[in-house]
C-alpha cells in the first residue's frame, strides 16, 4: 500500500534538491523537505530485494557514526535458505542501546524519493531480535521482541578498537553492486548522499591512518579523522567524528581540562580544527551560526575526541575516500 504523505514529502525533497551541485549519482534524503535544520537524522529509502517482503521501501536512518545495516524482523525477513553469518550485536555508546540478533547476507537497495532504485549493495544485515541496555544508558528501553529498528551505518572507525563485524565489507556504500560512481567512498551533504567518491571540488582533505585489515582483501579500513581538539582554550591532538545519528555533541577533553561527566557547564567552548585553518565551534548553552549541536555532553574516553553530531552538516559537506584513505570538508553557504 502506498504511503501517500511520505510520497508527497519525497516529491518535495526532489524539488528541494533539483538545483544541488554534483547531482550525478546523488540520492536525496527522504526527509530533507521537512528536516532543513537537521533536527532529526537524515533518512534513505531502503528495501531488501529477494527477502520475504520484497519491494517494501522503508525510511532508514543514515548513520555515519556506525557501520552496517540493522533492521528488526518487521522490516527485514531474509529469504528461505539465506546465508546466516552467525549471531551479532550493535552497541551505541551515545544512547546505551544494544541491538542483539543474527547476521544474514542480503541485497540492500537504496531508493531515491519517489521510489526509484538508485543503488544496490550486497552486505551482511543484522536482523535485530531484542534490545538490551548498557549500564547507565541515557536513552534505552529493553525490548524482548525488537520492532521499528531501521538503521544504515555508513561510517568507519567505530569506537577506539577494531570490531570483527564493523569492517568495510559491512558498509553498503562501500560495496555497491549497482549504481554509484567513482571509486569506493561517499560524499554527504545536508541534502543527501553521493554513493561513490567522485568529483570533490572545494574539499580540503585530511589523511587517515590504516586500521587492521578487513575481512575482504583489498578493502583498507581507517582510523578516526585526526584533528586538534580544544576545550576552553586548551588544545590537544585527537579525533573527530561527524555523526548523523545524533543531535548532541560529545567531547572527551584534552589533558589539563577538568570537567565532570555529563552536560557541559554553560559557556564551555569546544573547538575542532579543520584543514585550511577553519574551525568548528560549539558553545554549551548557545547556538552559534551555523547552528551548533542541540547540547554538549562531556565524556572521558582517554583521548581527546569530539563527536559533532549531525548539525555539523549545516555548515560543511563531508567526503570519505575509502581507497586513498582521506576525509574531506567543504564549507557550504547557509
């Protein structure tokens, strides 16, 4: 059955993105029309050709802060005889949610607003059976039978150590069998995503360092994006993650900064040095222009680190060259 309100919003999204530059291969977000301030995470239309419910297109959160496609059984039912890759779990430190289930190898189709299939990948998909919660979870409700889980992780370097099921072969945008252009990677704007790394005019790049090899030969994996991290004027070398899955910013301060865990005191100034001398700034309790994160939370992970949250995209496009190992930033006009 056609979801007419969703289809109408999707058509508006196409109109909103009609004049966007670098349109070759571009897939607009399904919720771009009503999400111009990025108050919610961007969504892509996803279906599972060959599954027990082929053709059903579901809005999935596109998350640059995780790796892999995860879906509850109400959205993903593998076809009979589908190859099982064994048990799996996904833990999200920002919320404390732990998704537990089983990995299956499956086709994943990405759809432009209006329903047209724009790209396809063949990757493991975690069918989430239940939800558990980490100790001290911020936003988590256990579920004995998980429902309404729909997340597509397209990032890299999750956490601070290698994970066997978070390597590049789990990332749908790096394993396209149809659609996309250029070499493996992506360009993401506040309007949508370019599957494949192609033309990158206006970007300034940071080189990445390699992680342990993935489970597929010739598929390099990369550590987090290096950047100078500052808190109230004290700067240390660390890493930055632009995470489209959350609205808050998380900061692990450099040595010499004493802040309690939890919400940052009002006026706490967090900076991330970007290539070319640019700087991203968030001030706790304030909303700089372009708008900063919804809030700033302090964690202590042992190394300086900032998760900017999704509203970073209001001021910059981002690019990931998965073959050469580099990450780019391009300022955009408000």
